[in-house]
């Protein structure tokens, strides 16, 4: 083989490597699955903070699993948010009032968990909440990550029977008078640090801000839930 031929062959190999589709092209995406959904993607009543009276259990955190992060993953973070909270709180469950499907909406977090060890890629049902705890579950360190504070910390602050810091998971409680079935997105992030350094009652936005420069991959899954009898599935007769 001549030197000229060897140079041409090497150049061709390099060019092929640079132009060929990368086998790791999807390495920035995690596959996320929420357990216990019905065929329409609806969360079970047991996952809700305020389910209908027909549900014997409430506020059980759903199972979640995700694919392994790319090389360099040191930890994971999980956030669950309601994308469809009515912006005007005064309309929520107000007698004689209907919240239209096109009403202004905001996002609020129902589950905040960071510093999940990189050896964990699933959370069993009930591990983050096995029932409703008045005044909330504690924030801080657990065996499966560090809990932050969710929306009920502020939403129930003026209710002396329920006020407190609500850590980790607390489930859906969409308005009965809402014409929009709410979407709940569970996002999982693979991070290049073992800890985001967050302490105390940090919330979802705090976690989002802390992880901005550390995300190696992410993925999401969406479930729905509603308490509006007109939109909720009817029991089989």
C-alpha cells in the first residue's frame, strides 16, 4: 500500500466518521414512564390530594421509572407540575362559576425531588407519599433524594388546619368547576453533579434554576386528571 493511498484511506475514514449518523444521537433524551395510568393516560384517584369520595385512598405517589442517563450522570432530579392551574384563584371551586377551558393558566409544582443517586432509575408507588399528611411531609434528605417544597406550602398557608411545609409529592386537586382536564407533566433530568446544593424549603423554580448548566439529558411523561364530573370517566354499569 503506497503512502498516498494510505493518506487517502485515512481521510475517507475520518470523513465517514464525521458525516455518519451518530449512534448516540438520542443520548440527551430520557424515556420516562408514569405507572398506574388508565388507557386514556389519566392518573388514578388514589394519586390525588383530594379525590372523589368513592376513592378509599388518597395522595399515593405514582410509580415513575426512567432510562439510564448518559455517561457522566452523577444524579437525577424529578419535577412534577400541573400545567393548567387557573391564574385567577378567585374562580377556583366558586359556586355558580365555571372556569372556561381557554382561561389563563399557570404552572405549579406538585413534586420536587433532587439529588437522586445515579444508581436509582425508578421510584415505587407510595415511596414519596403513602397518604395525605396535614401540615405536610418534611423536606430534606431521603434514601432516594432530597425533597423540596411543593405548591401546597403556599396554597394552604392561610388554613390553620393544614398550613405547613409540604415536602416531596402531594397530588392533584384540580377545581371541580374547571372545564379543562389538567395535565401533569413529570420531568426527569440527568445531571453532571451529585448534588445541586439546595437546602431548606427550596421549590420547583429553585430547582429549575440550579440545574440549568448541569443537564446532560432529560425526558418527560404527561398524565391528566380532573374532578369535573362532566369530564371525569364514568364508572362502568
